[in-house]
């Protein structure tokens, strides 16, 4: 049929040449249009990632450690929302495994960078979620799933997918994968005597809040009978405002079981300074199953607002929801809908 339409005794008519070209270009556009749609479907959904933007790409030249890499143009990227064991000045347990896993995932590979609030740290390193271009693998998720890193966030740059990240970390911790196999990374109990060997380390601590107190503009969550010797969480005025912005009222958290992450300091007893709500997770029971919840949406401590000082405006209370035993569905990754290690 096509030969009869375009050929006349073996010679193509000029008008038919034009028609053929138009049809060929239309067909090529349709094919390539479908290809572009497929690419868009598999590409990172930035809107689902809570306002993240894909603004950079590059090829990984080499990996420094389990959470830092260098691109071929010399830019240094610090993976957003995680921390890995240090290789220097003294190699920590799990540091080499974290570096080797990140190397196997990205070295020599094209990647895309997805920024959130703060794009650089004080060292000039880019702060970004990293996605491997060839299969849209979310690298932070793969490292967390392998237990080689842990969730580590800051008040001015909380990853929008932190609930997903905490869930992945929790599963790796339950199965004692990666660093979670080592006692030096184990979750501490607030009811135990925390000795000097843990001071200055970043750890997870679980316990039941026995008392809460607002002293001036500073909030204290106490886990023992004597705040002078026992474990305490301190929330300063600036951090307290972030909790209240999320309609979270720490002063009402007495008898709640929680898990907190942060740097342990010797202040009276042992103290963690909390700078933002995402450092705290609710437990279904003391040292029990983590109930994943979105901070500020059915989160811990919703109920009556903290007793306001003269400088604080009260917030409307919302009903206290029970702690679910089953985790909520994972949020989408910045790279694709599903998360997993490469096959």
C-alpha cells in the first residue's frame, strides 16, 4: 500500500515526497513523545518530595566516606539527612563498610542532586539527596536500608522525607544490619546509668518521660527522679517555637515513651539538646515498637498546649491520637515511587 501511495513506476512524485516527510516526522515525534513521557514517569517527582528541586547533576569521581562524595568537576556533596561512621582521625566501626557501599553504588556514575532548604554547609559542601541517574535509585535510602548510616538532621534543613528515612533506619536496626550489629551503636536506655564513655557521642536514647518542666523559656523533659543525675532532654526557646509551630506540646508529654537522637553531654546528669521536633520519635510502649507518625500530624504530645508564658501565644489543642502499632505507608522517594537496593 505504501509503495502504491508514494511510488509511480519506481519514481517518487515530488508532492508525495513532501507527504512522506510529514508522516515520517509525525511518527518520529509520536515515538519520541512517548519516550519523554516514560522518562517523566520514572524521573524524580519533586512535588511528592515536599518541595525539593532538582537543580544539579554530575558524575561521581570518587567517594570520601560513607556520606560524602566528590564530583568530576570538583564539587563536594554531603548526602542530606544521614551520617556515617568516621574514617578519620580514628576509624570507627562500620566506617569502611559505609564508604565501600557508597563507592559501589555511585563511583563513576551520573547522579542528580535534589536540594531542600540549605544548599551548602559551612564547609562549602553541597547538601542534597542523591539519585543515581541510570535507575533513579535513592542513594540515602539504600545506605539506610543497609544499616550503614543513620538519620541525622538539622533544624534549618530537615529532609522532607525524614519519616521514610526513619522507617528504613528502624528496619535495619531491628535486623542488626551494618552499624547496628555493634554495641557501640546500640540504643541506650534512659533509665540506665549513662557512663562517661558515651559522653560526646551521637546516640539514640529511649525512655519514658517522668516529669516535664518549663523554666523561663527553656523546657526540660526528665527521665528520672533526680534531674541532677538522670537523663534529660533540653529544648530551648527557639526550638520550643518549632514544636509549637507543629502544634506539638512537649510540656504534656509526661508518661510518654519516646526515642530521642542527639549528642550526649554532661550537664548535671546526661543531656541531649533538641533543636527540632524530628529528633524525637514516639514509641508504642517503653522500648517497644516505633509508631511511625508524621511530625505535627497526629504526632506525639498533641493535646493541650504548653502552659504559655507572657511571651508565648497559646495554640489551639487537637485531640491526642493513640499510638498505632503498624507503621504508616512510606512516603515517595525523591527519585521514584519505590525504594530498594539495586539487583
